[in-house]
């Protein structure tokens, strides 16, 4: 039986009087790639922000590695191995690529940081070529690579990814999903929030469908991929 790394139970999040997330429950087990899909405004990003301590929780419970993390700050969670690649990438635009990667290792004090930067450069050769370039001068796809590389520098146990393919060219989307698959193969547990439902479910072990702040469907990714309701709503069929 695999260990549950992340468990969300009855999560509710509100912005003022508006209930954005209405009692969502799901779990991510060790070594899994789980996709959370849904239309824009379904509450996916809000859910990730609540998990990572960036958004206050109105009700419910969030457990990571068997312990409650509700109310903990993002800083503490990164130290524990719960790391997010945010929507919109969020790179430090006035820092170089190398400096951005070092920021990803900010909570570490071991001697393997340089070796891990070399590993990231192995995954993203384009970053290596431009290691001294300012992050703000890079294309959207290159910044997405950098955001993913920076997250890997924290040595995540669970990696949360928020819309990694958004706004990218088709070639760059292929590259990003290829890397997500490779990270999963290396044993990193991943929760992937993605509007590109087809690609997300093709990669995932399991999936959850969010609509209007609620989980309305869940199951094996292959079953969701062939479900007529999912195909009609998210795959344009």
C-alpha cells in the first residue's frame, strides 16, 4: 500500500463573501502524478494556494506526510519538500538564470547545490547556454523551464505545478510535458493543475475534475480520458 503524501479534506476557501472552493477532498500518494483539471475559474489555483500557505483556509484539513500543515507558511513548507511552480512562472526577472536557480536552493545548506544546478542544466540545455542572462529577457517558454528548474533545486518530495503549459507555443508545450513526465519517472510525486486536460490526463496516474469550486469526478486518468462527459466538456468532443 503506497503512502499518502498529500491529503486534502473538505477544503473551503473564500475571497470575501465569495466561496471559491467548496469542500474539496482529494489525495496524492507517493510516486503518483495526479492531475487536477477543470475550466478557468473552477478553483484549481486557489486550491494550490491554500495547500502552500499562500491563501487562508476557511474550513477543512490539509495533511502532508501524515501531519496537518494548515496555516503553515510557504517558506516552512518548501523546507519540508512541498514546492510549487506558480502559474505565470514568477521568475526573478532582474536576476540571472543561475541566480534564480540558487534562489530555489535558498532553504538548503548542503554541499550538493552546484551538482544540482548541473542536473537542471542537463534537463534544460537552453538554460545552460544562457546561464548569465537576466531571467526577465527570456521567452515565456524559457521562463517556464527556469521556474521548473528553480523548484527542482529545492529537492521537492511533492511538486505542485500550476498551469505549466499556459500561453506557450506548441513546441514548448511538448517540451514542458516531456520534462514533467521525466520528473515523475525520477520518483517525484506531482500534483499537476492544467487546463490542457487531454495532455494532463495522458501523463497522470489519476485525475480529479473541478467545477465551480467542487470536485465533480475522479478516477484513473485513463478512465477519465475516455469518459464521454469529460471528453465533451474538456476535450472538445
